[in-house]
């Protein structure tokens, strides 16, 4: 029981003082029993404000503090730290929110003052019953897991590994590099994508601190921050990764031809394949669904020709267990299935391709070795229409948001097309041109200077006319419908979160928004963390973004992980649930209610046991307990009743 | 520009059509997809723009609104779910209700009467006459 | 199976040949089309202005009549399908209760229940394409047909819910069932010009010709329609714009159905088509 409580009423400028009559409030609350001091100050959160609190605690030998100010979500930590510095247990310092819950929502001054008094009384009642608490120490394994090895995952893994900690880098594809490996050149510098990516993929592939698991997926995660247990499913490669030398003979001999997903179905690959020549790891993999041998029909050619005898048809799926302290989700994006927008003819009308498809055509390792030719007949297209917002900004048939990167990459596409087909005509059909990054507007200017035409109007229909592709567009600036007969059409398709990433986030109970993007802890100030302790975000899995932003975010996520690893211990808030074993009957209501799987009934003891570090102090268990056996520390029933009566 | 001119007319058009003109972000997809688009002046997106600027009279006086075939492609593809066919219909209603027909049943030729399916006549007179 | 049937004005007179063969084809599939007693014109096109209640009375009266006979109403014309189904749907729109009462005041017949308006194509789907396949007597020899649905069959998509509004396939599947080769093309559900043929024939012809040219680009030999007005527009545009040897045959889908099910040449009504398809069909060995 606290007997020497000090109250500090903050003016918060005019936020509180402009509505609540502060001098009157101070006078009233001074009279509350067990209160030995009641002061007010303009800005309690400021340095002088905090100094006042600390000095008063020492002078008046306070054993409890109530700060009547703004919401605890803003300054509870500030004031608890100040109390701690003055020698008072921080959990004996509580906030009475008389701003968001009083002055900001009440207009009548007398009413507000009365309400403020009520709120302060309530919190005084709580402080009276509060116990001094200590933060819980959590053991922490200083090892990280990065899910996804596109540029985001690679960057995050490198940053953490270079700081000296071990990283498990898991990638579902047979090699790393993500979509950046599919690109030809990147905007606005027109750097060759593979050239700037390969140094990083090689570094990640060889780094002594990075354990690279390719063709593998995260199956399950259990545990909590500092102590995660991860089950990884290693998919069968059917190739011994240590024996394979990457010589590529099997690639020439395999009889099967399948559409290459990496080339957006513009070329064929074999059933045994690697994604691209510079793949890291430079090993092949067998696509079991299309492999004759693995489907029960006799073949076995690759095994016969492999000089290293690396083929393993008997390979099976395996599960690996890893333990880590922090997890970075870098699951990336995919392109929206634009065949859903029937009027664009994708997949039906010849020579209508998507953005990544055009990247593959531009790429030296693509279907035409870097020459711009059209898929249907290999002829050089003399007029190409680039369609922006194919599926984006479309609440009707696509996704409601802007995919951010398409304006820039389409400008780049058109420019590169003009560079390679000198007498070619490039027409971009757009709604807006968004150039928010460094050097972007200048790049757009360069593109228009080099003769690329821009027509302002969203394309409605794309259809075939003999060997041409006809585009129905518009120019709203001139107010006309425009029909264009082109040789090829490139759709700048919407960016959507990788569905495997969405699935994983849901399984791990990481918040995901209505569009499937992983949700950051705060849209402005906490872009690389999630609300689930120990999970961090990097890259397009969190929202569409370009390469510089992805790399920045990945390094940011790594920094958060390193900040965690840089401390000697992790601390967990002590305002958690506690079971009174004498009253507990082991009914299991609390276990069923808990969203964090933090309380379970111990079968042998027949009592509920709280896993302290997993408890987030939400209190749902204490509501669900019919016997009142489980309670939150410093939110016990007695205190709550006193607060209500106050 | 008198941007507040005739907001009553614009409101009436919104009411009759049930469409929210402010939803249109002028992407031009409706004009691009309209089968009559090249011959329609103003084309659909320009029609909506005129209304957004309060220039309802200009749209009501135009030829374009009488060329709509009610095929509904505009509304089906609009990323903001605005249906221009209904807006054009509302405009036509306002004009027709001042007793200004655009087609005259008496002017239909004998050969057409014999030839053309009567559903076409009924529909045409419904849309374009009073 | 009996279905209440609404022919509509054009199929009752100028396109009577299409109606006749539709009924005969139905009979071959054990479907009886029971004509709605003293039905009236549906209005031929749907009016969207929210205060245009008079325009709703015509179609609603037909729905009321149909509700006396059962839960369904079949029509052979895409335009009638569009008007009747939308009128029925709108009657139940939220916030429309006052207007609904007013409309029903002008309808003598009791509106017993909501009626499901179906296009004849949907009836065929209910019969089952497998069953139809078994009854095919003259498979169509892989005739390359472009199935043209027109704009009124699939839109507005929320109300009609007839297949995909840009790329419907029901009729394509039917054609495949009958032994033809359905040709995919880009203008399946685009407008033929519709009623603009009355006062702006040039515009309607431009729309229709686009459809024909695109069907040709994809290799179609004939176009199959589901609406008498589309049928007329596609035929007359070609008459006006193309020499006789360049014109494509336009067939009504029930004519194609009847042909495959074994109806005689005199029962299919080809002589009343604006563009006589008989020489073409004879050339293809189908007649």
C-alpha cells in the first residue's frame, strides 16, 4: 500500500490547460488521501519537467507517482525512466490520461475538470495497490533467420553476418537473387542488374557466417523473441549439391521441354535446370512434376551423362530444425495475374507480354539474347505500346493501390527499346507519371527527350488484327479516343505480395493488410518492425518499392536485429499474468482464450502455468477465468475495484 | 471559368444516374473502350470532366450523349466504378423532358420498317425520343 | 421439362423463323416452352434513370405473369433477357420499396414471387451439354465458329451474373458439344451497334464490321448470335460493306442447335436470314 503518492498535472501547453482548469484540479487532487504532493507544470515530458518529478520524488520521499498528462502510449516510458533515475521502482509510476480521454474530447471546462479529477482518483487508487516489479530477463540466441533471398533478404543477411552473427538464409527457389536477377538494367542509372547483383549473391553464397538453404521453405516457427525454433522443409533437388559442379551437360541432354517461369514462359527450359547461368549456388535441380524418370516413365538420361554422378532420383523431402533469436521476413512480390483482366488479352492475343517478360527480352540471357524481338514470330517490333496501370489503381478489376515502380520501369523500358531499335516508336499510355526518387524526374525528362511518346489515358482494350496488336487508348488531354496498331504491347502489371509470403505471415500470425502486404508496426516511425516481437520486415513483402528503398529497408531491419543482439539481455515487461495455484482448478479457459499461447495447463499439476516471456499482458485470461485465479500483475481485481469506486 | 455555374443541373444528373462524379479520376479508360468513342463528342471521360467543372449545359447540348448504345463497357471497366452510360442517360432524360426528341418515328423509311427488327425501333425511340 | 417462355416482339414476327426452330430444337431435348399468356413488350432496352418508373411497368408485368406459372422465365433474345432480369432485380433493390409499390399498382396480375429470368442458353446448360451431345445427329464437322454474345447478355455483371462479362464461354462450350470448333476472338461481348442502326446506321455498321473482321482474324468461318438485333446488324453491315463473296455466314444459335440435332432444312428457317447461309453450309457438308 502506497502512503506517499505524488501527483504531477501536466498542462501540455494548452492541450490540457486550455480545457481543464489546472489550478482547481491540483487543489482537488491534493486532498485525496495518501497524496502528499500535487504539482503542475507546462510540459512534464520536457527536461525541466522530468527534473521536477525526480526532485520531488527525492524531496518528498514519494513511494508512488501519478502523472496526469497525455496517453501512456506516448510518455509512460519517459516518466517511468525518470522515476527509476530518482530511485523509485518504475512500475510504481502510473499515467492518468487527461488529454486523449478528457481534454481532447470534452468542451465544457467544468465538466472536463470534474472528469479529470475522476481519472486522477482512479489512477491514485491503482498506484496505492501497485507492487514494485522488475523487468524479466529473456535469454537470447544471437542468431538470425532471413526468409527469402531476393535483394532484400541478401542485404539483410549480409549486414547481420558482417557484424559477426550467424544467419540462416532460406530461399524457396533453387538459387538466390529474386526478381532482381530477372531484370536487364535498373533505373535510373541503367546499371546492368546482374552485374550489380552478382557481387552480393556471391558474397552471400560464400559468407562464413551465412548458412544458405536454397530450394527450401519455412514450414513452422514456434517459440518467442530470442528463442525461436524453426522447422524448415528442404525440398528434394534430386541432385547432390556437393557433387554437382554446375557443368551443365545434363541441361543439354534432357529430352523434356517446359515453359520457363524465369523467362515468363517466353522460352523453354528442361526438366533439369538452373534458373540462369550466374546462379548462386550454381547447381541444377530437377522439376519432379515434369521429369519423365520421376513420373514413372523411363528416362534417366541426366544420370547417365553426369560426369560427377550427382543425380539422386531417390532424394526425398527433409525437415531441418534451426534455432534463432530474430527473424527477418523478406518474401518479396509477384506480378498480378493480368489474364484476369480479360479486355487486355494477356495469354490469348499474341505479343502481349508483361513487364518482367520485357525485362527478359531485353536481357542478354533472355529469349533473344538481348535483341528486341516479338515472341510470336521473332520479328523486330517497330511500334511498341507500353500500358501503365495494368491492374493497379483499379478497385474494379485489379488492386486498389499504386504499384509504385511501374512508371519508372516503363520509362526505362521505352528508353532501352529506342536504344536497341533506332527506328522504333515507343508509346506509353499512362494515367499519371510518378517519379518520386532521386534522379527520377530527370530520367523521365531524358526519356521524353529521346522521343518516347506519352499518351494520357488508361488502355481499355487490346485485340488482334491479323499480325498486329491493336490498342484502344485515349488522350484525355486532347479529349479523344485513340486507336493504335502496334507490333507488341508490354503491360506494366500490378505488384502483389508473393502468395507464399502471405501464407507464411498468416501461419506465423504476423499482421497482413487487406492487400496481403505484411503490416509494419507503425506506418511512419516503425517501418521495419512488426507488432510481433522478434519479427522484422524488408522488401516488397511489406509493400511495393524499388531497389534502393528495398536495400535501405533491409539494412534497417538488419540494424534492428543487431540492436537486439547488441544488448546482453532481452527484457520483457513484467506486467504479465500470474496464477494463484491454490484457486486454479485447471479448467483450461485461459489456455483457450490466450492469443499468444502464453498460458497452458500443466497436465501433471492440473494447474495453469504462464510462460512469462510470451505473455503480452492483455488480460484476456483474467476475464475468462471463472475462479479468478489468474490475474495481471498490478491489475489485480482488488485494485480494479478500487479504481472503479474512486 | 464560372465553376459554380449550374451545380443544380449537375446535382440533378448525379441524382438521376446514381453516380458519384467525384469518384472519376479522369483516367480515360471509358473513352478508350467505348465502341463509339471516335465518333462521340465529347467522349465519356470528357463528358464527366465537363460535369466535374460544372459545365453541365455544354454536355447537355452535345451530340455525344445521343450516340450511346448502352453497351455498358465503360462502367464495366472503370477502375472507380463510375458508369458513364447512366450519366449519359440522365443527361438525355433532362433534354427529352423539355420535349426535344432526337428521332422521329415518322421519318423512318418504308424499307427500314420492313427490314429492321422492331426491337431496334422500340429501343431507339425509348432512348432518343419523348 | 416445361419452362414458361417469353418470345419478345421480334422473335414473334420478323424473326419468327428463329423462334420456330428454337421450339423444335427444345422439343428434341424434352424441353417444352410454354408461351406466357398475353405477354407484352418488355421495352427492348433497359432505362436506368432512377425516377423512370413507367419504363419498369412493362417488364414487371411480364414477370408477374410468369410468377403465376412458376419460378422461371425463359427468353430467346439477349435484349429481352437483359431488360427482364434487370427489372426483376431492381424491384428488390434496397431503398426502392416505395417505387416498387407504385410500379406494382400498375400491374394487374399478382406478383407471386421473384422469377429467375433465363436465357435459352442457360436452359441448355440445365439440360446438360453431355445429354445434348448424345442427341446430336449431325455433328458440325469442326466448323470454325465464333460465338458472339453481344453486350446485353453479360452486362451489368452484378445483375445478370451470366458468365464472365469480357470472355463468356457458355455458347463456345455448346458449339464444341455440337461438334463445331469454337474460335476464341476478342469481340465476343462487344456491342454490334444495337438500336443505333435506326438513326445512325453508319455508327452501327462500324461496330458490326469490327466484330466481323476480328472473327476473321482469328480464323472463324461463321459467327453465331444470341440476339435477333445482333443477327440483323451483323448481316446488314456486311451487305452494305462487303462484296458477296467476302461475307461471313451469321447463324442464330438455335439454328445451329437444330441443325446438329437433326432438324430438317425446312425447319431451320435459313431462308428468312438476311444473308442466306445455305450455300455456305452446303459447301461445308452440313446441309
